[in-house]
C-alpha cells in the first residue's frame, strides 16, 4: 500500500524551496538556475589526485574499523561526531564554498554516510526522496555526494530524475526482504517522471542535489568498488520535527543565531562509534513510523528512537 508520509505524527513542511542568489561566488548563475529547474548540479571539482588518494585511504581505514567490529560496508553512517578526519571533511572550505551559494552563509550538518558498493554488490538503493526519511523540517537539506572512487553506470552510479523535486511528496512503499534494498523506501513506476540521469564522476568530484529530488542507484555489476560519501547540509532554521533535549550538529560555517543547534566539538581522534540499535519491525501499511533521527534506516525497519547527534 502506498505511503504518503513516513512520519505522520510530525508537522513537516515538505516541498522544494527555490534558491534566490543573484550573485553566487563559486557556482555560476546558470548552475543555480539548473539546481532550481532540475534539482541537481554535477560534476564539481573538489579534490586533486593526491587529495583524492588520501580521502580514499582514509575511508579504507574507517571501513576496516567497521569490518573488524562485525559491521558491513554500509555501516560508516553518522560517524562525523566521533571521527576527526570526517569532521574535518564536513568542514572543508572548498566544499562549503559551493554549498554556501545554495544554503547561505550559515551551514549546519547533522548527517553523513559512506555508501560503499562492493564489486558485484547486488543491493539496490531504490527510488526515493531524501526528505521523506528524515524527521526534520522544512525540507531545505542539500546533499553533497563526494565520489571516493570513480563512478559510472557499470558500478552503480546514483541516478536522478530531473525536475521531480517539483512534484511534491511522492508516495512510496516499504522495501520487502525479497527486494534486497539498502534503504527501506521504494517509489514504484519511476518512468512516469521521465528518464533518469546517471551521476558519472571522477573520484574527487562532487554533486549537489535537493532533498525533494527522486533518485536511487542500481546494483554494482562491475568488478570495481563504488564508494561515495553523502554529507547533508542545511541552514540552521531547519529543526527536528519532534522535541529533542539537546539538538547537536556540526556548525560547519557561520553560526546559528537562534542557538537551537548545539555545536558538536571536533573529535580528538578517529574512534569507532557505538553499535547502532537493532532494527525494529517494518512499519505497517499506512505509514506509521517510530519517530527517529534524520538518518537512513536500514532496509525493512523503522527509524530507531531519537538519540543525541
């Protein structure tokens, strides 16, 4: 049964908010216009070859930590509060320069996730809108997707449906165990939104897309890994839909004039975060979800209870 709202108990404003920036400093006016019209921008150069190699080696170390702890290749999720290198990457000035032209001078981050598809990984990231997953409002989150490896159709590049962010909230269904999905939401029959565009990029480049854009990725049928880091940026006016005692975030640039977001301190080292709670049963038809943090829940589960960031 189609579900319209993954968090029906929350009052959320889910729609695309056009960007009004007549004088961007690092993006071009044409790129801002494309973001408003099509919902994304790519490719943008971020790292040179040496920096890209260093970022890949850093992820390999984090993945080794996860593997040693018995976690899988998608488990490096939300580690920015515990890992200095990831915290520093979130605050990288070159990336923030691009983001500032869309989000504004005050930039908050509460979500990161390395999506690492191993060679011949059969899992699919089914078509979804990011904003549906997250218990935050309004929907003004911009995702920076950083290519850690070279990304193309063969190894499961992310695919976007241009202009779908103008369609409002798109009903979805929960992913079944048989579907072998990475995440737990699936918008069926995406062909009604046109032809998807594959985000093919060199390692060290990045893309930007709005949280209302329909997107996903196919299995990695190649013999090459496909890893990308998602960093979710937003203006400080975005809030949790439920009351949170101490809402914490990386204040990546500028400030939060309202004082709502409490700054996450820079970690002293790269530490393994605590094991996430076990998955809860899949929500029943109709869309009830246990209110949870703005992270991607695993396939077949509702979000876990709200922890501090």
